[in-house]
C-alpha cells in the first residue's frame, strides 16, 4: 500500500514558531471563503482535504470556494473562536471544545446530531513513539511511570491530545480492574516524568523529534505514523494494551455562516469529510474512518487495539473536564505536586 506523501511534515515542524497563523489553501480571489479552525496535528490532513473539496464543489456547483486554515492546540483554538476568530467550521479532536462553543451560542446545542457518527467523521487513539530499538523497553502505560523514563506529552489544559493521553492512562487502570487511587498514582508518576509541557501536539512532536528530548512521545496514532513515515529509521511505534477512543468532531459555526450567508458551503465542506473521497484522504493520513469499505482498503495502516470511550470510564466529556481539567481539578493537583 502506498504511503502518503508527508514531506511537508518536516517543514511544518520547523515552522511551528508561526503558531496558529491562518494559511490559504485555494488562492482564487473570487467566490466564497471558508475558515476551518482546527487542531494542530491535523495540518497535513486538511492540506489534502481542502483542494479535493474545492475541486469537487466547483465541479458539482460551478462555484469557487477558498479554504483558509488555522491550527493550534484544540482547546486554545476553541477559545480563539469564542473570543472572536470568525471560523466557518471547527474541526477539533474532542467534543468538549465544541460543547464550550455551543454553551457560548456559537454552535448549535445539538451539534453532535447534525452529522453522522456523533459528528465525528474520523477517530484515532493514543499510542507511543519511541526511539529506534526502544532502548527503555516501553510497552505499556506503566512503563511511562518508571523513574528513568522521560515522556513528552502536550499540556492537557490546552491540547486535546494531552487530555486524551491523561484519560487513556487513567482509564487503562480502571479498565484493568484498578481503583481511582491507583489510576491517580499512575498518572501522577507519568506526569512527573514530563520534562516540558508544550501547548499543542505538534509542539510536542517537535520537542521529541527535533529537539531530541524524551524517551517516548504520546500522541495520536495518525501523528506518530506520519512522523515514522518521515523519519522512519529513527523511531518505532508502540501500541499499549488498551487506549482511549479519540474522536475528531466537527461543527458549523452558526453565527458566522448565517451572518456571511455561507451555510450551504460550510455544511457541504463538512459533509465532504464523510464522502468516500474524504474518508480515503483521512485513511491515507492514518485516521480511522467510518466508511467500512475505506477502512478495509487501508487495513494495513491500523493495528488492532482495545479501546474504551470517555463516556464509558468518565461519564462523558463534561464530567471529565469538570473533575480532571478545570482549574483546581485532578490534573492541577497532580502537576503542582510534581
């Protein structure tokens, strides 16, 4: 199976200092313009999605659409939209960030029912990237808690994949029959091994791959596979025994699209993610997809892994956010005692 071109990943890593700058993906001056505000490790995915949608929309409607893109830590991006960044759509890596926008009246309260599969066309999970030969013998979550292991994880307060990593480690204990105290102890030890908390997933990738800090990077399956495709001889991917199902939900930003009269185009853009073409592009970028035909076609990209949901272990994202990530929550208590 052909591996997608990821030569842009190295440039994206080196250009990280540009932050979440808005980048145009179709240069036509006329027609409708959409802004997709997304999380930072989805850069390469949407770099391929956008021109494919532009071409399909032009073919089917005769209309020229320009897509602009903004990337950063998922929660940071959601706050930017809440503070006035005029996103037409948001494509995040956790429902919690879109719920916050719904609470602010920017997104429909029932946004998760506006598109199939809880409005999540793609999903992933959290796995480990280790250095060639896996010198520290890292195989599962407990290995990340060993005193001689340094783990690179983005900040759960600002990055969705940092939050998923925290929940994956905590939930791994619960799903194996452990109790809350044991889960807290494991997560506390893992975060004591984190040398620096980067704001987003791509920054964490840069820390691990470019700055050569840490023995393991924990991030999305699609991100570690893109890194390995780019730097294949330097790294290995390790799948833990169990991990969390990490959905990538999407939503139309109602207040923006209605004011600009671009609801049809914004909705069409998100529907395109569910098309066979959109699903195949996602699969090429190692996203797990909803289309069974496409999933089978790209089966070699995925290793079977036991997954649990945030609903299953934590009672949903709102409950997880309140207990673990709000100011004064479990994460703050764990990290301030580091």
